[in-house]
C-alpha cells in the first residue's frame, strides 16, 4: 500500500518528491485483474485513498486519488533516506552545478573560495 501511495503522488521510496517540488500528480489508474486494485480498495476503506468511477479517459478502469490522511500516512511510514557521506554530498552538489569544470577543477575552485 505504501508503494502505491508514493507512486500515485509521484514520490520516491522515501516519500520524497524528485525535485523537492509540491506533488505534481495525485492519481493511480488500475483495474480488475491487477494486484494493485485490492490494495487500493483497502486504502479506500482506511480513508487513505478515494475511488473515482471508471471513465473513457481512464480506459474503463477506476481512478484512485490519495486523501490528505493518505498523504500524511505515506510520509509517516516512508523510510528515511540513507545518509550521504560528505564526499558524496560534494559530488552531488557538483552534478547540480551548471559549470563546464571537471569535478577535480570544481573541487579546486571550491577549496579556493
């Protein structure tokens, strides 16, 4: 159920948004014959999701959306992300930079600052 709530909201396995932006989606389409429909209906029974009727736009399958309670439950039950070492954090910062410097040159320029 946790994975389905995360997926419906576009979150990763730690409950984090990929770009630290607000949720860009809140829906999951699944139908009869899928393993997911049972879990989604369980989530509906617990108040974590809402089931909307099937329509032509959903290919004839019901659409499930996450409730505010479901969003809170997902955040409470998502595992914490792994700790990142100082070196890896630095490398990740370099990846996010818009620079033509190599990693080594970027480290030198960072140390000079």
